[in-house]
């Protein structure tokens, strides 16, 4: 190869491209084996039911209180995370996000962007509402390679 600006000549080792190609193919095979060999996957339907149970247990018959919301969100997220760990999904890392707000007849929208492997990573959510409050709980399961 020739550098146009300075007319310096340099060469690429002939074996370099072959090593790069074989490494990437080997790495891809390794990743494919890992994803296929994952017997326990994050199943959103099961996790949604789990979240629904926790929200019903913690918030049924509760009225909105702004001083208590911080504690409730912490308790709910800790309980959801503990139950997720009880599912024994090996090599998964969990992130749980809980939002509690007052019902005032207004609309609320939540959004999130994540970068993940669509073959192994997933998320589940559930919404709880009563006359005075709403609660949105989202659990993310990210496979750790």
C-alpha cells in the first residue's frame, strides 16, 4: 500500500486478515454456543405475573402519601428483585425501576431506551392503579456474557 500524502510504503502482514477472519468466526461460534446453551431465559410472561403479585400485595388498599412513596418504591423494587433471583436465572443481571404517582386524572407516559442482545435480554412490566395512586414497575433481565 502507498500513503498518498508522503509516498511512504508499508505492508500489511499477509497472515493478518486470515487471523482476523478466523478470530471473528471463532468468537461468533462461541457466542452462539452460549446463547443456545442458556437453558433458563428471562420469560416476560412469568416475570409480569411476579411483578403483578408484588404490586397487589404491597399497594392494595393504600392511599397516596408523598412522604411514603420513596419507601414504597424501594420496598417494591427490592421485593421484585428478590423474587427474580429466586427464579434462578443464571448469568442474568436484573434492573428494577418503580414509579409511584398520584392519580389526578392526567395522562402519564414513560419511555426507556436500552442497548442489548435481543436473543437473550428482555423486560417485563406491570401497572397498578387504584383511586389515589398509580404504580409502574419494570424489570429488565440482561444476560451477562
